[in-house]
């Protein structure tokens, strides 16, 4: 398959997503929660699944997202999804500068760990300037620094039967502080060089509205895959035992699991 054809397929995918975002804006839907509760938007995302898979096969899962210069940074990187978990535990972490925060990494691994923010910062780091594309119809370019997910995998050594990584988060999706947000990626995306657990945005510690203390950056997927306020990482063989069994909070509402761009 020649390069021009692959670029045409990729551009077709981007045009499809742009049209979807424009439709969302035109109907004045305010955020992912309203979008998921509509009848039409999850169907649009489901309709993109065959094209997603075709593009992924053509260009390869190791293809990298475009990176930008510092002069391209957006004046403001707005918050997507929850702006502040607001739970007692999260408020306590914020109050002491996340000194007591620990990232639990377990499941199907040889060496489970509980890592402090200082220990995460001491691991190998990667900095990248990339564009965030949200299903709400906006984009922003930010400079991210964090731990390559591949480096974390080397530390905990996933077992042979591990197929997915589930990220459990601090933000509740129900008024009684339950139904905590979660997301997942497979091991191919986890090993991708641009997949990082980011702790800095634009040269400063990650602000609360953007997911402090750490958030996932999986640069070749839409914004709802970029889990914020990550508190635990679980390596699993399947999603069957987790929440709705589709691999993510929005996926359980009807969104597609692999949201490639």
C-alpha cells in the first residue's frame, strides 16, 4: 500500500471526526455526559469502528502522532471531563501536595508496586508537545512530561497472560462519590513511545483541572481515553469483571473502545 493512499485514509478519518465534532457543537451539547446520553452520538462513534480498524491496520499501531514546537502551544489548555474529583481522599492529597499519594500498580504482574509521586518523577521521563482532540469539538496543544508507560512496564514486569492495562481514577461519576472513572488500553498502546503518565503540563506540575497528580497521554486516541487523576493501574487478561465489561466508563455508555485518530 503506497504512502499517498495511506495518508488519504488517515485524512478521511480526521475529516470524519471533524464532522462529528461539528455536529456536536451545532446541537449545543455540553460535554461528554450529555453526548453519551444522546441516542445518536454513540452510534456515530460505533459507525467509525470499522474505519478505525482499517486505518490502524494500514498505518500500523506504532505510527506516531504529530509533535509541535513550543511556539504552537495553546494559550490555555482547558479541562476535559471532571475538573476536580472533590472527594475527601482527593482533597487530602491536594492539601499536602500529593505527598501521601501512591500509584498502585498490580494485577497480572511479577512485581507489584505502590509508587509515590517522587518515585514516579525519578523514573525515566519523556517530554512531548502534542494536540489533544476532544469529542466535544475542541483541540488544544500542550507540552507534556511524564513516565513512559513502557518504563513502568519494565519495572513491574507484566505476566504472559496480561493483555490490557486498566487505569482506575479518583473522579466519581455519581453524586454519592461512587462509580469511579476508569479507562483501558492494550499492551501495544501501552508500549507506544508517546504513551506516558504525565505529571507536568507546560513546564509546571499538572494542575488539578488537568488531572493532577498524573494522567494518561495516549496521543493517537481521542480525549476520553486520556484518563485523569489516575490512582491505580491494573494489568488484566479481560474486562469481563470490571464495571460494565467494555473497558472504560464511556465505553460502558456506548462509546467505542479504540478511539484512534
